[in-house]
C-alpha cells in the first residue's frame, strides 16, 4: 500500500524523507511527494511515477541552503484508489492556502458527504482523492491548535487512516495518527523519524513506538507525546526492531524476490529454531500462552487469512486434521466478519498475515475476539497490529520480505503451522514415536529446500518453454492442492499469465473443456496419497494435447513418463513436500517472469501490505 515517511529533528528533512521513500518503493506505488516546513511556509513537491522523478523535480536538495534549513517534513508514495495516478492526486495534499499539509494511507469512507459540507463552506478541491478532503477538514477546524483541529476532524471520519500532518503556523510540530493503517515512530537523538513501515527508519534507529488505533502522537524533535482523540495521554511500549538494514537490501541478487527465495533455508531454520522438542516429539509454542490442558480443550482450529496466507492456512487445516484428528477450517478473512461466523470459546483462531497489518485479517481478529474465541496471530512483523491485538501468537522470524510476491513468508507460515498441528496432536492421541518422526521431518525442511535451490539453473531452462503462455492450469490433490493454489498465484502475480488452480479431481467437472495445445498444465505429482490418481488426470490432459509440467519426486519414472517436462524434488512426506514443491514453483515463476521482462519485485497494480478493504 501507500507509504508514509515524516521527520522532525535537527537534521535537514529532505534527504531523510527521500531516503525513506526509496526504502518504501517495494510496497508498490504510482506517485510520490514531500512537503517541508521552511521559514513560515510549507513547500510541496510531488510527481507522478517513481521517486526518481520526484528527486529530479526537486533539484539539488543535498546542498541547497533552503533545504538544509528545513528540519520538519512529511513524504508519501501513493497507490491510486480515488482518482488516477497523476501529479495533482499525489500526496502531500495542501489546504488553507498551503497552511496545512497532510499525507494519508487508508480510505475515508464518508469523504463524499464531508466534501459536500466543506464545499458549501467555500473549500475548493483540486484532486479526486479522499485524502484531500481530510486535509481540508483539518483546516476547517484549525484555530491555532493543530492537535485540536486534527482530533476534531478525525472524530468525523469513517474509515481507515495513517496520517502525518504539519502546519505552517507550528514550525516545530509534527502530528501523526492511525486507525487501521500502521504507523511506527522511530526515536533518535533529538529527532524522530515516522513511517508506515520499519524499513524506512532502521538506518536511523532501532527503537520504535507503534501507535494503536485512535492514537495521535505529537512529535517535537526527539519528544513524542501520545494521546487519544480526546487528548487523554497514553503510554505506548518502546519496541526494538530486530533486523538489520542489510537484511532489506538485495545483497547482489538481481531481484529481492530471488534473494528471498534463496534465504528460505535460513528463514525456516529461524522460524522453527527453539520450537521443537525432538526427544518428546512435540512443539514448544510459548507465544500461545496455553497449557497442554487448555490446548486439548479446543474443539476446532479456525485459520483466517488472505492470498498467500490463506493458501498456507489450507496446509495447516490438512495437517491439523491428519495429525490431531481435530476439526480444522480455513476462512477467507475478508468474508469472515460479514458472514456472522459460528465461532466461540471452544475455538482456537489463528490469524495469518506476513505484515500483521492486513485490514481484512485484522477485522477477522476483532470479530473472533468479540465472539469469545481465543485468537493468536501468526505474523512476521514484531509489534504489528495483529500481534498486539491478538495478544498471543507466533512470530515467523523470517526477516524482512521486500518483494511484493510472498515467498519465504509462505514457507515459514507452513513450517510453523506444522508445529501447531504437531503440538495439538501430541496433546491428543499421537504417540511419542510418531511425534519424534514428524519433529525430525520438520527439522529437515531447510536441507530439503536447499536441495531444490541447487536446481535453479535446471528450473530456469524449463521456464523457457512457458514464456509465450497466455493461460495455465495448476492441479494437485490433498496437501498438493494448496501448493497448486500458491503456484498459480505466483505466476499470476509476477508474470501476468492468467492461471487457475484446481483440485485435480475437478478437471472432469468443467475445466477440462478448456484444454488444448495452448493450455499447459502444471501438475503436483509428488509421491504420496493421491499421486496415482493425479497421474491419471495428467494422462487425460495429454490426451487433449495439453502440455504438462510435472513437479515430481526424484526418481519417479512413472510420473516422469507422463509429463513433457519435469522438475524433480527430494523424496519426503507429503506434508513436508508442500514446502519443497512450493520453492520449486517459486523459482519457476521467477524465471518465467524474468524471461518475459516483467517488473518482478513491484508487479503492476499490487501492493505488499493491503491495509484497506
């Protein structure tokens, strides 16, 4: 989604703001801008397109005395929602003849009625955005006190926001606020750097405050005063950002996505490290804060998520049912609160989100809590909203994921969900012997992934056969069905090839009508339950001239003979193969996109963190 950076301190603001915007480019955006407080006025610069365009329009901000004297500013990368990606729709938005400047992430749902009211008062709007309405609303309340004006304005707002606001009449003051859209405040020496993402502040500080919903922070240099909308002072905990600036760089790889694919062995080690008691054959999940007795009392595991996280949740559902003989269900988070779901005190709800800020998943968390369920977050970002509101859960420790298309987050999510399933199973009827076997298999995932990564060149060769494709099918059964879903999602996200994923059994129930020589099929045929049936489905595909790429177990000659091309992966249990086969499909998608010349790290129309519905 959109990105926010803001600065108040003793250094020149412009270089820090522009550096921060570059750090947020991975999130996806279509325009960028900054506003700096200089003298008694606010200067605004904004451009359509990349941050580089903005930098060119500003000029020599590194040495220009006027920029060096500006120590307060706000900045933004916009991902278009209301109005096309144009210079006038870019942020920051001014109001009150330039007296107020504001940047905003989120959506103001009642902006039309607010705009009509403000127009009746004489306000003139220049853009198509809902965000400009908010700037004018703040201006309409301004009477010498920016906090009072912003507080009054936000009480009229329906929707979500992360905001940074400055005023020409208050040269040392920066206000930031949030409701449903993340804001992190980095604390330095006599300075404060604010952002919507920690990656924009880690080069300056590792000490941060995360705002809660309906907080407003008054920032003056290195001083931060957090209050509610009603001006009641509140205390927010100081957190430490636990990953380095180098972790968010490409490290010699052509793309962040490729780097993150190759980071997966270490990322998975970090995700499972210290969480397996191999001798007892069980998992150690202290973040859940639940005793074995409490865990065994649950009657159902309900997993909510969106996109890649939803696909990971499906693997978790299968594992919980197979290991623990416990009812597992996966729900699309965006629909959860609108369905009046049947959920209560006998349900353990796990909300999965890489960022911990996904708006639909956060709404599902709140709905489940309201209905009395015990909720845990499975997130990658320490201090994120889902982690804080759930109050318990499991951090992935996968490190920063910069590419929009998720890779290591998915494989870490699946690895941790296998631990959850093991923990629940050992509390029920699973023997120690079986638990030890599963524990060892999970511990072996990083080495298996490394084996797949060593096939990178061979997978790149296979990818050459799919560069001209317009459509593809992905099929799998059992544990391999979620892998098919995730594989199809990846090829769609970064190569712009239309792909559909089906349970292989569904082919004859309609989709087979589309098969011909121009509809390649990617079949998940790893050795295990359902493999023989999938081979039969592949034969049906080839009988209709559809070319087939099989992801198969090494040495499986029967599966190999059924395919036109194969990617061979190590032999392992089906639940482990979900991770191994996924990594092979990630590399396949990457190389297809690379050969097609696509923007791999920042696919069109996509954002890394979806913080609005």
